[in-house]
C-alpha cells in the first residue's frame, strides 16, 4: 500500500494509488449534532475533531467515532479550521461543520472523483449545500445551491481569516460536485434570529476592518433588494411559507449588518464632535 493512498484498479487493469481522505470538524458545544455528523463520514480514512472548550458532552460523543479528538483555544473560524487541517494525516481534506451531514450519495461521489487517479485533475471541489428549514429541504433562495469549497488538497489550500463566512482559497483548478451536503442550521426561528444577531455583529466588524462604512441609503436599499433577490429571482416564492420566511430573514440579515455598521459611523461622528 502506498503511503497516504490506497490502490484502485484503472480501466486498463493496472493499479494506481489514490488519495486517502481526512475529515476535519471544529466544535464548541455541539452535543446535539456531533453524533450524526461523524456517523455520516464513517467512510473516511480518518476523522479529526478539534474542540475549543465545550462544556457539554461533545468531546465524549466525538470520541465514540474517532481517537483523534483534540482541544485548541479559539483563534477564529478560519484559523481554527487551518489548525484542524494541519493535524490531518492525509493531504486531501473534507472540512465539515458539526451541523452538516454527508449523504451516502455524496460520499460515493467524493470517492469516485478521487479514485480516478493518484493525481486528481482538480485541487479542490465545491459542494452544493441544502439547508433544512421549517420541515423541508430548501432548494431556492440564496440558500441553494450555496456552493461550499470543502474538499481540498491542503498542500495548496488555506482558510481565509474573515471573521464570519470564512472560505477556503485553493491555488489550482477547482471542480464542482453534484451531490449535496445537508445542513441542519436552525432548529427553530428563535435560533435563526439569535444566529443572525451574532453573525451580523461579526460581519459589521469585518466591514469595519476592511475600511467600509454605511450610509442611510445602504440601510434603506440593500434589505428590500435582498428580499426580492431571494423571493423572486432565486425562486423562494416556489417554496411556500418556508421560502417567504427565508427571504424575509435573509433581508433582515442584510438590514442588521448595514444598520450595525451605520451605528458605528454615527457613534464615531458623535464622539468626534464631543457629544455626550
């Protein structure tokens, strides 16, 4: 057996080494998700879990699936995923969030893509993601296909340092898979609102760090434009009440992001004038 690979028979009957796959997952208090997430990647050659201080039984549940469960203080989303990637034994890595699942169909597609040769033609693969919401799988709005670059050759890849919505950057050609990652993001509307509040603060922090500001026009124009894009252009109207809710919530996200950024501009101006 070649190091870092396994053997597959090519069409001509010859054997070729194909890459092994490490799955990496970062966690913090994910006891409600981690069992199902790791069970969905039992086919992988290795599972690596990096926990940042869970106070529930996330770690104990993860240890049922792998002996590679490590602890690492939280440095940010991208940096934590880069750290988890560095701990993998194999160069081909599938990064999975704890609230996501890999279907058997996606697992088969990943294996088939990597098994074509010992040197796959792409250095990373984007995977469509569908989110479970209000009792149905969303395949409209901005939420679908919501491509995520999650399968990559770590030798030519790294995670961005964005405060939220981090992504992988790959130096080389990137392919696209057809099967979905399943995303169990929000058990109810209350958790969705809480997540939006947390993420929009991080998004406003990122925009501030990038030197961006927001005017009243941004707050007035961007949210309704986001609703129309989600509900009409991206066909949320075809999903009934769920499509309407997602469209409204996505526009609410845009509103809060720009409103929080605008608030900072207002506070800074007030401070510069010496107002109390």
